[in-house]
C-alpha cells in the first residue's frame, strides 16, 4: 500500500496529509527534520495557523512527535519533527 493511500484511509484532513508529506520528503534516515512552521507554511502555501493545526492532527494520530529545540543562549529554535516512516 502506498504512503498516500495509507494516509487517506486514516481519514486525515488534507492539511495534515500535505504537512506529513512535506516533512517525510525532508526527513533524514531517522525520520527527523526541523523546518520552521513559517517555512512549511510558505513552501506548501498554507497559513502558519493551518500548519499548526495539521501538526496537532498528526501528533494526535501518532504519526508525528515534536521536541522543542533551544539555542545555546537559551532562546527557542525550530521544532524537531520526528515522523513515523510509513
């Protein structure tokens, strides 16, 4: 079964499918990547709020985990996304 077929059978919103596919295409061999929400939104032509909702959808289904990353001086950096590889 293809990755997209599996996602569609999960009855996910299209925003979640788009964000998952984006992250999947950019993930390393461990399923990790760290683009900013703003970058994701710009690249797939969604609003940052819609991307955040899609991330929440994916986390609720267990397809995605996130971890906040921090700069050396303590400020927040982009999230680390860990996707479940289908």
